[in-house]
């Protein structure tokens, strides 16, 4: 098993098209559609996951089971982050529920 820092996991960009095509051919699979999360081992694209469909492709000549597990976890984390309201929205919601009532001081 590789430690979590054995991989580089990142979003695919335009410069990754050739590597993704090669990976799909190695895996005998259709190319993935963007957005794609890529996993690299030793600087080489070794696995990828389609963030919309969760379909994966991987290099069959590289042990990628753990990398694919990391990619699936990262994809889930990205989904959770995307569905979480931003901090300003959460503060506004909390403030709307909390009403501060000033203490009444009798005139004296």
C-alpha cells in the first residue's frame, strides 16, 4: 500500500489530453469526459476518474487499486465541498436564527 503522499491528485487540464487518451487505450476504455480528476504515480498519469459519472480508467501495468480509492475519496470530498454553503452564507444563516435582545434598563 502506498502512503497518501505517494500520489499527485489534481484536476485534468488541456495539457493532459494526450496522457488521458493513452490511459484510455491502455485500459481498453472510452476516454473520460471533463471534469476529470487525475492520479499520477512517479510523475506519470496512472489513473483518472470522471467527476460526473465516477467512471474510472487506469494503467493496467501499474498497481492502481489504492490510487483509485484515493481518487474516489477525493471526488466525494469535492462533491461535499461543492454542496456546502460558503462561510458568509453560513454566518448569515446563524445570525438569522440568533436574535440579540438588548437588556431593558429602567430610567433611574
